[in-house]
C-alpha cells in the first residue's frame, strides 16, 4: 500500500480588540534606599495618572521589578557606581482612540518619566487559533488532492494526523512612543490586522 504525506499551513487574519500599554520606569541613585524611594514615587505618579481616567488602578500590573548594582570598569578593576532600579508595568485597554489619547496625555503630565510601548492584540485568542487550525486542515486536504491528481493516483482514507503541541503563533504589532511633553495633537491610531498561523500533516493511503 502506498502512502502520501502532505502538510498544510493555515494563516488567518483578525481585527485587534485590545490595546496594551507597557511602561518602563527607571531610577538611578548612589543610595539604595533613595533609589527605591524615587522609583516608588514614579510608580505612584503613573498609577495616579491612570486613575484619573476612571480606570481601575488594580488593572495596572507589574511584569518586572529590579534594583541592581551599577559599576564601571576602570584601570583593571570594577568601581561601584550606584544602583539602578527598573519597574515594568502594563495595562490592557479597549481600542478606543479617545480613551487611549486621554490616558497618554495624563501620563505625560504626571512627570513619572515612563517609557511607553503600545501593542495590539485580541482578548480571546481561542477563536482565531481554531480558525488557523481549520485553515491548515483545508490547505492540507487541498494539497493532497492536487498532488494525487498530478501523480494520477487515487486517495484513500486518512491514516494519520500529525499535529504538534507548539503554541499557535499570533502575530502582534507594537511601537515605542516617546513623549517629552503633553501632545498637542491626538494620536491617529489605526491598528493593523493581526494574524495567526498553524500547521498540520496528513498521511493518506493511496488506493491500488
């Protein structure tokens, strides 16, 4: 009995419905306690700015917090140069231009010194993952038919389905934003479509 093994790759697109604002706060100081204190003050200003927009402050989550020693190499030895504190946070918002512009404006006015990154995603990823798998299966079947027709053989039943456990990739887009002062104009945000990719392999029997 002959076999035919084919692979299908599925790629589907969807409109994002989630805006993720990521923040990076930094503080440097020769004194550890002062470094931590100032970093906490920056974080407080950021939280207060977000709260002004009637957003639940508990939705601003910490993704990383670190205070490390800074040193520099000079004349064959390392010299203590103080401490560097970093606090990374993020918040998820619906894609509403007015809300996003208002939040960005109040954050700049807060003088927290936050570096900002804007990315777009989908809140519920499962539907697009299932669509990507369904599309991969359709493409695999289409490839099998094309190959069998070209080779002049008849397909039998599917003997095996090979599908990995790797995470379905969803391509998301992001951009860094530098704001030295409150923006004079609103951001004209129009997020690009996201896409998900998946693959599947089918093994057919070839009829005699």
